[in-house]
């Protein structure tokens, strides 16, 4: 099948969040499964020169955008069995940051229009265009608009993935014709109109052939007002074409057996790929734990559990719950290391606690790949008490590195972390369902108690997490089924 993957960012070319990880891995998994795959991205200023040096200029065209006709260049490179196309326009994309500009609507309106306009310049006419988040939400609409006079695009199907429904591409009514170049009928018939504004996300949901969310639970949550940010009625209206597909993990990038950033490498498998009967993980984890404690200034105590957090310090990540019972958590004879930045009140809260718990609490404000890896590999437990989490990546990385997660049952956290069952020893972590600090504290207390009082069960839980299949191959199979269904 011929698939064009359209997104605003992708690893290793550009990244601000999880969308880049998806775009950087899923197309390769689809290509490995036998599909013919191309990706189309903006050519940002921040794209590294080493990638730009490998690109080949293909063509340049003028793209219609409202009353304007705008220059659009197309560059291309091949990597890992996938053709990567880059849309060039320095006025729109030569910026210090990917998003957050006053003209983001115009920038990504141009990008969406360019995707459709550049179809004849690609190596193939795709059977499916897979769009992602509001930055490509106009693609299904432009395709429908062009199909009335462009026969070649009439058979193209569109899939639209919601990575985070909070961001919708909402603009004033006057942008429809002047900025996006669409006839008034798209607004008056309700396709792209919501609460008196142009809502690009709604337009994509109404016009695409299939909607996917980045986890099965998130797909269900999007029908509820608590999670849908005003879009619950639209999601319910389109429930028949809504699917939940769990994101995968780059198993080569996150591999404790080969990661050069670890103090000691480890795996639960033998070189032949079989589950090892010998416990080689415990001593290696101990070395990584000792290095982590020394690196962040924690007391070097091998028998005290280290709880790690790698998170933006914002309310929807559950930081309010942590603050409410922080002293009770520290009463559990554990250590806590936090990596992240965010809202001032949370940063100041943890800063203020450092003097109260010297050698037991560590805080790194900002982000560091090396320290994140140190936490994933060196911590014993990993805390993610999110209010909402469409998919989540950190809990999967933690399990991959043998660090047992403690999560709230929402979105992808619920789909990836199976609660510990004391009666059978089953599960991969510790969970709580209601969003309150008491339930979170109980889950943390249960995890710490198991660490101290039943090390055999704790090791089994760790091994079960490391054995989970978070490969993109599984996700690619699910997407292929959706592609074939809408094209049949």
C-alpha cells in the first residue's frame, strides 16, 4: 500500500514532543512490513545541517493560500527504507522555534495546502494520507475541496490521528476565506465551524475517513467531556470511524542491553533471544542506581528504593497530587529524584523541600537526555500520576529499563501498565484509578512495601515489565488493518 505520512515534526529532524517519536518510527515500521511509505515535513531552520546536506532539491511550485500565491520548495532524502520530503519556505519555517508564533495558523495552513499541491511531485500518488494533529488538519478538507475538479485525488483516503485534543487550531471566522482559501459553505454547513470560530481539528474529524487516537483508552476517553476539551459531541458523532492504536517505542534507542549511557548494561534475554534463567539484571541495576545517587546527590544507599519522575511540572501531570502528600511519601523511607521544568509554583515547592530532605530528594530543573536515561536505568520505581495521558512514553521506557511504574489508570497508562496482583504475582506495575492523592499514596506505599518485604515478587514484576512488547511492529499492524479497511 502507498502511504503518505504528514506531520509537523519527526525524529531525528525536528522534535518538541511525542508526535516526533511517532513520525520518526511508525513510517519505518510500515515500510518494514512491505508498504511503500513517504513522509512530508516542514523544513525548519532547526533541522540539523547534517540532514540538510543529504537532501536533494526536487522542485519548486507556487502554492495558493487565500488571495496569495506562495513559494514552496520540495527537498528529499531517503533513510531506513522511507522517503522523507521537506517543504521549504523560509518565511514560514526559518524560525527559532517550531510553534508558538502569531501566524501559526497561516504557517500550517500553507503546509497543509503544500502537501496537496505537491502530490504530483512525489514518487507516487498515495492511496492513504495519514495526518497528525491540527497542523495537518486542513489536508482532508483541501483534498475534499480539490476532488471536485481533480480526478486523481478522488480516491485518496485520509486517516487523522489525535495525539492531544487540547490543541485544535481555532481561529476567527474571517480566516476561512482570506487565510485558508475555503468557500463560505465549509463554515455554514458546520463542517469547520465550532462556537462561532473556525476549528481546524473539527474539520479534519468530520472529513477524514478514519480517526485514530494514540491508545485504546484515550479513544474511549475522547467521547467524555472531562477529556475532550469541548469536542466530545464531535467524537461521539464520528465514533464509528474512531480507533485506538497504542503508540510503540523505539526499541533500538531504548535498549538497556546496548545503551552506551548506562553504568552497566543488562537484559532479561540471552544472546539467542530466550528468557534468561540467571538474574543478571539486579547487579547491573545496582550499579546504575549507585551512579544515579552519586550523580544527583542522593545518599548512596543500595537498599533504599529510589522513586524517579521525568515529567513536565504541570498540573495535568499529577503534580498537585504529589505536593498534597509529599511529606507522607518521604516518610516511606525512600528517595525521590525529579527531572523536569514547568509551572513556577511546582518548581518552587520542590526547591523548598530540598533543605528539608537532604540526601533524599534531588531536583534537576530543565531536561537532560543523559540524566533521564540515568533515572530510567537507576531508579527502582517510576511515578506518573497524570490527570490525563493520551499515550505516554515514559512508563514504557521505565519498564524497558526494569524500573517498575506507579501510574494513574488513564489513557495509555492504563493500556500499558497492568496492576500488580498480590494473590498471583501478576502485573507489570502499580496503579490507582481515582484522581486523588490518597489513592496515589496507597499505590506508592504498596510498591515500597513490596520492595522491602518481598524482593522476589518485586523482581518478578520488574521482569514482566521488561518482557512487554512495545514495538512499533505491533502498532504498524493495527494501522495497516485500518488502511486496508477504508480502502476496500
